[in-house]
């Protein structure tokens, strides 16, 4: 829960580019990232978990099987050792008569051979049917001992042979007894009994070559240690580790020892003796290779997650950014279309207004002329001169209104692209006519330097009027009252023209200048739409022209417009036939 919630918050913070960032783009980014991460990480995680458990189980089996094989082979070595000693005693019992073995020299001679050829034999004893020791060869004084009450005597009478557990006995060191029962020619039974030390046990256990953290030992069915254990006790002590009993097969189990270690326990019971071979290995040692592989797999998984998250975040950021830019371009196009529709409507409205105003203006002009004629005809009219001045003022105002409506009609007629031969100087003068009053009111110093020999070009009158009106309006907005504006025209290239509009206003910074032609970018702090220069740039590009600016903050701005003698072929649809 912490990870999911914090991860979502991190994504939101990563793609929140400020308080003005649209919320739906953040939501879109977050949803795309979460969806892509779930789609990519979930299969990878499920596959990793399945492989982890399957491979872990397989590897564990592969590691447990060798441990079981080791226990089985070691048990076989012990059983072979016991069987070899038992067969040797059987051979002696069959090769010699009871009377021969009662001879001390014969028995000592056999013991010497056993020690030199096989090793491990401590002594030999001949016991009669009553359990009395009748002959002995060895280092101890055991003559006259009775074994009738001992377990080894009872067992060998029942089974015919016997291999004892490790015990101390009269000798006071750990040893085992191998005994075989035989019968005399008279039918009485006797027993040959051999004592074997347990040093050979440790040699066989040492052949396992276990690590210092592992342990191998023998116990009997009662849980008494038959050899020393590195961790769980000494010989003839009760083993501290609980060993499953009751089976002669080899098995491996997982358990926890008294010291709290997780261990793998391999147990294998003997068939010819009451012994169980135990091998204990720490689980970490046995599964060291599995743990190493698991660590590498987790590292690869973590790196894969980082790469996936990085690529998803990167690709999603790019995708959403492009969607946002596409939406902005669409909004710009729609806004520009609406603006053009408004301009078209204003043009049609202006044409209608101009036509409606022209009719009363014609009547006013006609009536004013008639009044002037009547005043001139009446020589005795006392206020002739004053009335003549008033009618002249009326006629002059009507003439000015006609000029204004003529210009409005010129703008209205040229809203659709129509190529014609035109004079740039004439267009500049017409546009300046719209701004004369503002220039006079603000006491602006407007200088016009137009080349009189400038050749006509083929272009669209109405759109060029809009271009220069936008540039001059921006220049007027940039200067304070009493400022200076310079307008100039000159020839350039092969029949082209160059027009400059310069002001000594506030100027622009380098960052603002880079964005000045972007749609909706305005420096008028809420008073402008940010479309004037963008539309200007689009019109000039369509007409085959260019626009550049040179500006410095606090010193002013100069816009330079170049127009070709003829526009590109794809924009000359409205060109009149020659």
C-alpha cells in the first residue's frame, strides 16, 4: 500500500510542471504509466515467481539427491567393514576345531595374523556354552570372566552371529564385539568373540570430506552416539539432535538443530547392525549455489524493473507531450479559424455599413452643394460668407467620410485571396490613413520614407493591408506618447520590395523575441490576443515573403518585411487573367 500510493504520488509530482499544468494531462500520464507498468511488470513478475519456485524445487532435489547418495555410499562402506570382520571371525570358527582354539598359542598366532593383515582387532576369546571364557588372546587379563548375563552372549545364541554397539566394558575404551556361534562334534555350542576398536569408524567418516560446518556420526536405535559428533555430543552420550528412527532406508529431511541452525539431515540405517549413519549439513551450505543464483536473478529482475520504469516514464512523457502539443496546435488552428471568421464577418459588416452610410452622405453632399448655390444666387443675403464657410465645412466632412468608407470597402473586398498588381507605397499610405488621428493625438513622430521608383508587385491587397496594419499597431503600442516611428520602403532582389517598420519603444528581451511569432504569445499583459504577429507571419509565408526583427530591450524594435515580385504558384489562384 505504501509503495503503490507513493509511486502514484511520485508520478504525479514528476509530471506536474507547475500549477498551470492541465490536470487532465497529469491524469493521462499517470494512467498510461500505471497501465504500461502493470502490463509489462505483471507477466515478468509472475514468470519470475514461477521459475523461482520450480527451479528452486528442482535445484533442491538435485542437491538433496547427492547428499542421500553420499549417505548410502558411506553406509555401504561401514556395512562392508562389518561384514568383512564378521566373515573373518566365521572363517576362523570354521577353519579351526574347538579343541585347537583352546590352545593359547594357536589363538595368539591367529590374533597376530589378524592385526597384521586386517588391523583393528584388539583381542580374541573363546567362550563355552555356559558363558565362561575358556581361552583368551589379548592385552587384558580376562581369564575366568563369565559373559552369560551380557547381551552379546544372549544375542549370539539366538541369531548365530552378533555385532554389538559401541561400549566401554572391562577395557575402558570404546570398542565393539563381533561374535559367532559354532558347535562341537558332540553337539555342544561355543562362541568365538573378537573385540575391534572404533578408530576405523573415524577413517571411514573422514573419507566423506565434509566441510567444517557439516557433521557425520553414528548412533544406535536408542539415540546413543557411537562416534564423536562435532556439534551434538561425544561417544556414548545421548545425541542432542532428534533422529528419525524405524527405517533401514536412506532419506533426507530438513530440520532445525538445538543451536537453531537450519540443516539438511541425511539418515541411513544399517542392515547387519544396530547403527544409523547421520550426515548433517547446514541448509545454507548445501543451497549456497541456489542462494547465489537467486541473488543474481533478483539483481537482474531489479535492473529490468528500473529499465522498464525508465523507458515507460520516458516514452509516456514524450507521448503525452506530443498529445499536448497536438492539442495546442488544434486549439490554435480553431482559434485562428474563429478569428478569421470574425474578421470576415467584420469585413462584411463594414462593407454593409459603408454602403448604408454612402447613401445619406451623397444626399448630404448634394443638399450642401444646393445650399451653396442658393447662397451664391442671393446677392442681398446678409450672412452669405458665413453660410458659405459652413457649407464648405459640411462638404469637406462628407469628403472625409467618403474616404473612410472607401477604405473600409477596400478592406472588405479583399478578405478573400485575390492576386493583383499593386503598389506597396499606396498600401502603406492607405494603412497610415487609419492611424493618422491616433498619431496626432499622441503626438507621435511618424516619418515615412517611401521609394518613389518602387516597382509594383503581384500580391493580395487586403492581406497586405492587414500585415502592415498589425505591424504599425504594434509599433504604436510599443512607444510612449511623443515616440518615434519610421516607415521605409525600397527595392530588393529581382523586382521584390523591402519594408521596414521601426520604433524607439520598449524593445524585447532575447527570450521574448524567440517566441514573438508564436500563437497566443502576447506582451500586452491581457490586452492582446497574441495572434496579430502569428497571423502576419502566416500571411507573409503564404505570399512568399519573410519577416524578421531586430530588437534590443529599452532601445526599440525594427521589423523587416520582404515580398517577392510574384507569390508562389500555389497561392496565385485568384490572379486575374492577362
